[in-house]
């Protein structure tokens, strides 16, 4: 059974780390706005690919806990170019999003304006499209349920030179499959952008929560497992903990607070 843990201030969780298990194998970057929310830096918990936040605000979300709200064109997170962010043969991009309003080709991830990769949502009246670019080519799922107003997991996986190895996922389920060409993810001296693109004009309107890059193609079972329990990736102590909204603010921090529920069984 679950046991009620102490109410904590998430500013004390700066040392939280990823679990090293089969799900996190090959992980390159992991950004989690639930850890140390606030400030102008989005910290990478898998490495050193920290991002600089411009404009986007930290807000609470019923599903994601906390996320970054991209409200206007110009809001963005920029992660400096690094060798481990491109050039791979296999790739997974994954994020939790909550779309506020339609926008054409609103970037979740964008490295090199598609020269390396893009994962974006799109729609003029509703938001029913997901696109996944690799080295200038793309696949798309364009008849999805409207993604506005609720939190969703979006992901793209790519396994070079593999039949059926190029996929898009929504909420743990495959929504598009194509054959992956014999092409690596292009390398280039381009920064990685979250929430927009380097040349502007492709804003994502809404919230982006946990976001990940893997230098491997996660399986359908792994994507579904992370959708079912996104917290199993994170290790914040000796026990396995689950995030939950606390009934009262943590001492000294009236805005961001959680209680911790231990998932360890009693006895």
C-alpha cells in the first residue's frame, strides 16, 4: 500500500537523478520542470545539456505537475549545440505537452530547423497533426484527436535503415509508421530549440513538461510503459517515490509544493 511521506520543497530536489534501468538506457538528455522549478535555466538531468529559458513561465499542470508555458512567439528554451545531440543512427524524441491554442508547425523540438530533427504539432482551428523530421525528410500523422486542453505524451522514434523503423506516438500508441531510410541524423553546429525554432515564426502555444532525447529507438512497449507511469524514470532517494500535489504549501515556498507518496509496500 502507499504510505504518506513528508511534504517537501522541490528546491531540495536538485540532486534528483535518473534511474539507471532498461528504460533509461541510451538517454542523452532529460529535462524535468518538476525539479527545481523557477529561474531561467532548464537543467538536463542526464548530462550537461542545460537550456536557457526566455519568456516561458513555470506553471502547475494537473498531469505534469509543473511545466513551462510558452504563451507568445519568442518564448523558447535554447540548448547549445553539443556532439551528443545529433549525428546518431537511432533516435527517440519524447515530451509531455498541453496545447493551449492552434499554431502552424508549433515546435516541441527543433534542431537545425529540421536539418537534424523536428517534432512539432500543427493545426489551424484544432490541433490534430504531429510531424517528425529526420535530416530534412519527415513523416506525419494528420488526423489525430484534438490535442488542446489536456496533457499528452508525444514521441517520435527512428531506427536507421529499418522497415517500419520510423514512428510517431501519441499517448503511448503508434499513430504513424514508415520505413526508415539508410540515413543518420544529420550533425551540424545548430542549437537545439524547445518551443520555437531558431528563425522564429513556429511557436508552440501551451505547456511542455518532461522532455527526453535518446540515442536509440525506444520500443513500442517502452513508450507505452513511460506513458502509463512517467515517474518510473526518476530516482529521488532510497525508496521509489511518486509525485502528488500536497494539501498545503511547503514551508518557505508558497508556490511550488508536493507531498511524496512512497510506493514501497508496508511490511
